[in-house]
C-alpha cells in the first residue's frame, strides 16, 4: 500500500507541476500580447504624427514664381554705352548664377525632405512589422499554453486511470483474501 501512495503522490506532483507551468505560460503570453498591442498603437500614432509634420512642412515651403515684363528695359539697352552694356552683362550673369544656386539649394532641400519622409515611412513600416511579429509571438505562446493544457489533461487522465487500477487491484486483493478466509 505504501508503493501505491508513493505512485499516487508522484503522479499528483507531476500534474501540479504541469498546471503551474501552464499558468506561468499564460501570464507570459498575456504580457507579450499587451506589449505587442502597445507597440502597434504607438507605431500608428508616430506614423500619423510624421505624416502630419511632413504635410505641414511642405505647405510652409511652397514657392511662387512671379514673371515680370520689362518692355522699357529692352528699349534702354539700345541707348547704352559699351561700359553700361558690360556692367549689365555682368549683372545678368550674377543673377543667373544666383538663380542657379538658389534652384540647386531648393532641389537639395526638396531631396532632403523626401528622404526624411521616406525614412519616416520606413520607420513606421518597421514598427508595424515589429508589432506583427509581437502578435505572432503572442499567438505562438498561446499555442504553447494550449498544448501545455492538453498535456495536463492527458496527465490527469493517466492519474485517474492509475487510481482506478489501484482501486481495482485493492478490490481484487480484498476479494481474494475473502475467498481465502472462506476456504479456511
């Protein structure tokens, strides 16, 4: 009878250990799910803020070109001296150079803004990917928890069978002892 008690205690200890592990796995899975949900919501907020900031900056930096007509200046060129024409050429060259530099700077700023916007979109996509990975990890943890619950149920079934067999054996032993006593 002592061996049966020992076996029963070992089986119950195994079931208790499995049950405790299932609870720990469930707690970890719930924590991961919560963190994943928080990461997703943060990523969405940051993405929206970046989109809004980019739109505002684009609106603030829109340039308008105004075309002016100088009809009188063209007539004045006909009456200029060679020195005045040379000074005018230099001024035109300087204005063209300044316009080219300004266009190059604007092009560089535009490229920088586009690069920042692309980087922001890439970061938002990375955050969404991380959030999806966290959701997948949480789902995997939930699957593990379900498998552990199934394992616990299987161990409980084994323990119940062992108890039933022990009870049957006790009944058979008692019946045999009763038969022995009857024969005597």
